[in-house]
């Protein structure tokens, strides 16, 4: 009987340890290459800044190729970053930056919340391996 209790206690201990480890990968970084789902705009996030590497299906009304689309990306807590996103004024082509937030959703998409604008959703570009 004592062996059964000991065996049960050991199983409970092992199961609690296994259950405490999440099967979902924790997101530690947003760095990498991402494609915006809406229009295939491709950005590369590196060292807290995101630059446009391909404008995708829709072109900007002004040349913004020398500007960062997202800058000052800083992690504030697990799966939450703040950033400044590029705003281009139609007609005058004036640009400025406004504050937004970034997180990774359950599907692994990068979501940029831009207050006053539609959220932007990106999928991660998988690296290609030559065989």
C-alpha cells in the first residue's frame, strides 16, 4: 500500500513539472524578415528598427525608401513591444512618427497596433535552405 502511495506521489510530481512547461514557444524577439499579409510589403526588423525591403503590391505615394517604417522598437514585457511607426501625409508627403505597440498573436503573426489607423499584421518569412 505504501508503495502505491509513493508511486502515485512520484507520478503527480512528474506530471506537475511537465505541465508547467508550455508547449508554445515564448517570443523573445521580433527581429527577422516579415511580410505584411494585406499587401505583401516586406520589412526587416533588426536592432530595434524596421526598414522596408520590398514595397509589395501597393506603392507608397511618396518615396520613403530612406526612412524606417518602425523605429525605436523596445520590449516592455513578455510579448509586448512599443515602437514609433511612420505616418505619411497624403498630398504633402510630410512624414512623422507616432507611438504604437507590437505583439505576436497565437498564429505567430506580428501585429502592429497603430492608434488611429488599422492594425498591421505580418507573417514571418521562413529562411530558405539550399540543399
